[in-house]
């Protein structure tokens, strides 16, 4: 939320916060494509659609490449994959002492 320019410094009442957050969370989870998760929405990743989205994007990029190879320096572009895991605060891993 802190990077959203529309996020207010303060809300007049709890109802104002609820109204703002209802729209904000819908946009954030269902529309906003996050660079940290392969330019996908949290909903796409959470609902297991990341592979499907990747395949659709790959098909579009391959078609674009076939149509205009000179724009891609001779290489078919690939979309970003969603990462295998995502952390806000990654827990420390146990050190192996062996």
C-alpha cells in the first residue's frame, strides 16, 4: 500500500478505510501485475494459473517473433516465470553442521 499514490495519509473514519481498501485489494489482487511474481497477479499465482498464463504469453511472443523477427534480434523472447516461492520475511534456514 505504501507505494500506491492514491493511498491517503489518513482516513476520516473506519468506513472510509473499508471503502478504499475494498477497491484497492480488488485491483491489487486481480488486476495489478507484480514484477516479483513474473508479471502476474496474486490471484493468478494463488489459483494455480501461472503455468497457463506463461504458456499463453509464450504463444503470443512466438507469433510476434515469427511475424517480425528483425525486432527481436534473432531470438524468440520468453515471458517471465512465476517464482517457485515468494517470501515477505524469509525465515532463516538452519545451518547444517555436518
